[in-house]
C-alpha cells in the first residue's frame, strides 16, 4: 500500500521507460472514432505535460470501413472519406489540427505498414497511456475492430483508453486553417476535457472506478485517483459481487453503501481501509462509495453515464497468445458510452 511520503506515479506500475521518454500515444485510422480518440489523447497529453504521438498503421488489405458505401447505404463518415481518398495524409492532417487547436503541444507522427495490433503494442512500450477509438467490440475493419483492439488491450504494458465518438465528433475539413469547434477544444486549461471526444461531458464529469475488493490493486486505484485529480473531478468507487441464485442473480439488485463502504464479500478488506492512504494523498478529490450486487459490468456502465472516464482493471497474463481482458472489462467496453481506461495490474 502506498504511503504519503512516496506518492504514486502514473508511469511506475505500467511503463518501463524513463520519464523523459514517456508520451501519450493515439492510434488513428481516419475514422470518426479514432479521430475522437486523438482529440482525447491531446487533452490527456496537456493534462500530463507529455508529448503526443499519433500512430497510423497501414493494413495488408483495405478495411471495410474505407470501401465506398453501397447504394442506399448511410453516407460514410467524414473519417472514412478522409481515409479512402488520401490515407497517407491522415496522421499528418490530424497532427496539424491538434497543433492548431493546442499551440505548444508537442505532436509527433508515426506511420508505416504492418499488422496494426503488433505496431500499436510496440508503440505502447514507452507510452504513459495508449488511446484507441472504438464503435464497439462487434465492429469490423480498421483499428476499431475487436480483432485489433482486444489483443492490444490484453497485452499492452500501459493503460489503454478506449474512446467512442459522438455524432459529428470530427466534421468534414473546412477551408485551410480552420479548426472545427465541434471537434473538441483542447486549447483550454490543462484540466479541460474535450466536449465531443468519446461522449465526455463538457467541463468534466466524475471519474468512476470499478474495484474488486478481493484483489485491490495499487496501480488501478492510483490511476483512478490521479485521473480525478488531474481533471478536478470527483471519484466514484463502485464495488460489489455477483449474486447467487438466491440473491437476485439477474444483476438488478443494488445495495447502498453503509459505514466503511457497505457490505463486502467474506474475507475481503473493507473499502474504507483500501482507500484511506489514497484519500490522504489526494485530499482534494471528493470520493463517493457505491456497493452493488449483481452484474458488475452492467452496474459500472450505468454508474458511468455522464462520467468523464471509467477505470477498470485487467490482470496481467504472461501467455503470448489470446486476448483475455476479463469479463468486466469486456462488458464495459461493449456497453459503456464514456471513455474506458483498462489498467494492467498484477
């Protein structure tokens, strides 16, 4: 457990690189979702005073999202049109827009051929956080596909944030030099959150942490407190357990927390004890405790409505193959509209 004399550092549990080489990394493929992720990553880079790297990876064959729409189909998104017409210019144009919107932000571009998942994992080795766009785990094609995002989330050594875009999160390009206001303003104060990136609430919104008291992790709890502090936001800690057949196993039941954070499973530490050293270190962060009974994924998705960020954990697995991220992380990535941070921990 941490102590006030040695405060938690975001890079300590996740990144083997030195502080001078850390960066925020955003994977882009030209879609509206990945562009919203780039906006979110730019705001995060400003909050952390770190450089931003835009990573654009070519594919062995064109993904379905960049093919011309079929007759009668819904119009392609601005991102899809941008990708189809000039794929090599996508990362440069994204970087230029972000530089114009946030003068002083250090933005670098990386692009090249290769398998997207492997290339993103290479970029994650010296990343403070890796940010990806997603339209849902059932999507096909591009960096947004579950076949790409799930292996990256499962094996990245750093936290991975998955961002969804609101409608028109990245409008079609205007005249040269224009910076679309609806694309999410990253030029404000360091604590500002983009208005359109991944459904984030303008001006902020609480950070929600999903915590398993049977295996509390310093890396997970510390990341959530740091995220709330950097945004000037409150932190809501949601914990609980799946109910058995005699306890409303549908997941609809919920229990209000009592003293010490509410009931907990036998043999688990009380929530108040787990949070005490963090509340001492982050005294400025208001903390709410919520105990639930039932499906954790459903309760977390509900608790994160209007949140600026939902934080969940992923136990580190050393198997070279597979994309196992755990049932809770999988559920919230499928159902949560807010940005989701998946934090690896032992």
